[in-house]
C-alpha cells in the first residue's frame, strides 16, 4: 500500500510524536542510522521526524512499531495527527533539497515548472486558486517561487531536465501578454547550457506518466529522491524501489517527447518566429 498523502499536521503534535520515536529508539539502544535501515529511511530523515520537523507517516509508523516492539503506539499516533490546511507536508524539506540539488528531472502536465515560470505567470497560477488567496499571500507566494530560481544562477548550476506537456504551452494563464512573455522565457531557458527542455506533444498514443507530475532530485551526496504533489498533499519519496520506478518513467517520457531541437522549434513557431 502506498504512503497516505496528508496535509501538514500540527507542529506541536509532530514534536510530541517525534519525541516518542526518539524515546522508543533509545530504549532499544539503536542509533538513528540503525533505525533508518530497519524502516528504509536515512538517518537524516529519522532525525527530522524525532525533532518534529517531518511528519511520521502511517506506513513508516507501522514499521517502527514492529522493530521497536511497540503495540501499534506510533501507528495510532500517526493516524490520529490533527491536520491544518497549510503547506503540504515535506514541501519545505523538498525546497531545501532543491536549493542544493546537483540534478533535477521534472515532468509537468498542468503548469510550467516553477523553476521556469516568469513572475507574471507565477502570479497568474496562484490567482487561479479556489478559494482565492488573499492578495498579500499571493504576492508572498509569487516572490518565494521566483526566489527559488536562484539555483539557475549558481556558480555551478544543477543539471536540469524538464518534460512539459504541450497542453501547458497552449493554455493562456494570465492573458495574451503573460502567455507571450512566458513562451519567450521558455525559449531563452531552452538555450541554457545546463537545461534540457522537451515537450510531450498532443495526440500521442502512449504516455509513460499518466499518473501525473513528478520530480526526481539528486543531492550533493548523490542520494536520489522523488517528489510528487496532489491537491491535498505532497510526498517526498526516498524508497529506492519507488524512486527507481519514477526514474524509469522519466527515461521513457524523454523518448516519447520531442527532442530539445524540436522543442525549440515548437516554441519559436508558437511565438510566430518561423
């Protein structure tokens, strides 16, 4: 059964559950690394859970109960966490990882990937939310999204690969002016040396990612992770088998999409330049 997707639990509850994990681990004379190996997580993730910075997911709680000899104590706590409708769980952790990533592979079929959005397009995306964001919150979200793009200007930028559905390029979020500005920005990004941009064309008879958008990330110490978002939650994926499946999907997507040269040609045609 895949991990449940949840909205972010209350911070106080996360700290309380994390303290329970730490106490049970210490009672079994296990290090964070040793517990992580038993439940297929790294030591840093265990530390994040124990410090209340990361939610304990029910599937992980079940494994911890089993290896720590607890009578479903952590499982009950994980299922019973009160939730608030705020930042999706682990989004903050993903953004920290993104900032230092050495490689990112990103598939999106709904909007232009955040790292490639113009400020006006990002604002238009947030303006589409139902119920609507308050104006001040929308501006703060827009500024934060644009600030993430500083990784493109690092002295050693990450290797970036994007596959975007052609439907995204056909939508005109924000109106004609925003649309044209965004297309021109994508055309410029397609020429960056560390960026590979491909479009998944309409009308295909096969598609490797019908389950929706996802991101693959490689950290400076070569850990490979996956990240997905839904309307009501998000998931940072470290399980090697699950990340491998996502990597295979992405590899197939790249063979199904237009190549980088064809993509640049499509963007130029949409801009009326050829």
